[in-house]
C-alpha cells in the first residue's frame, strides 16, 4: 500500500514539474516575441528620428518590418527548449 502511494506521489510530482516546464517554455516564447516587438519599435524610432515616414524611409522600414517577421516566426516555430538559443543568436 505504501509503495503504491509513493508511486502516485512521484507521478504527481512529475506531472507538476512537466506542467511548470511547459508553462515556463510558453512564457519564454511570449517574452521572445515581445522582445522582438520592442526592438522593432526602437529600430523604427532610430530610423525616423521624430520625422513622419516618407519615401526616403520606405526601404529601411521594409527591412525593419521583415526582420520583425523573421524573428517572430523563429519564436513561433520553436518546439523544444533546446531550440531557444536560435532566436537569441539570430534575432
């Protein structure tokens, strides 16, 4: 009886750890997307320097937008914690 109870406790602990790890992983992906958005705001602000966007900025704004999409896609494609480093070093 005690052995069964102990295995249930261990199984429950494993489920809790797995759930916590999954939630942390999902939260980290959200953080990566938010961080990419903040970098987009910063790069756009640096480019415009208080000016309204005009034809002179089009190419650079497109480049900044494309970079944001790429980083967001990388963060969305992550399927395991071992892949998290990809976004850090390429984003």
